[in-house]
C-alpha cells in the first residue's frame, strides 16, 4: 500500500491535500481522485466552471504520478444544477 496526495488545481487556484490516502492499485488511485473531485464540486456553490480543474496525484516524496481531469459527467451535473 502506498500513500498518495490528491491536490486539485485549475492552474490558478490550488487546493492542497495535506493528509493523503492509502491506495493499493492504479485503479484505486483513479477512483480516489474522482471522489476528491466530486467532493470538491459539491462543497462549493453551484455554477463554478470546473472545465479546467484536475487532480494532481503525488506520491509521498512529492513526485507527480498522475493528473486526472475532474470527471466529465460530474462537471455536466454541476452545470445542470446551476441552471
């Protein structure tokens, strides 16, 4: 099991993950990133533009291991809620 940190950014704003999560596989890493993105979109008021947001996944040493865009279907849902 490895600890990964799931930071969110759109290139301007940045949300730092100081805790991290244990992941066992590449699939776990992707699922965790999608959950982090969905949690962030639900936490902020509707109407935000999530099209440029990604989850930057880093290992314990701070090395980037993956960049995962916010889920397309979740972005569409967030936009529908805002309308």
